[in-house]
């Protein structure tokens, strides 16, 4: 089964999928950061949502 692109939230809320525009939009809105800043955080700590959030707050 393919991803339903009409969903507003992520398919797996514990992971950030930088390849899916709708997920990137969700996470940038949630964390209040740019796509570039989100990518830097994912590059630094991996795609775990909790780790990225902690990195962005720290």
C-alpha cells in the first residue's frame, strides 16, 4: 500500500522523512524552523523526531 499523500501528519511520527514534502512541511511547522535547519538537525542526530527536537531546542 502506498502512502496517502493527503494526510497532513507523518506516516511514522517517530521518524522524519526528509524525502516527503508533506512530512517536511509538518515538521518545519511543528518545530518552527526552516527546511534547511531541519535538514541540518537530521544530519547531526539522525531522523528520530525526539532527537531532532532536542537538538533544535539545545
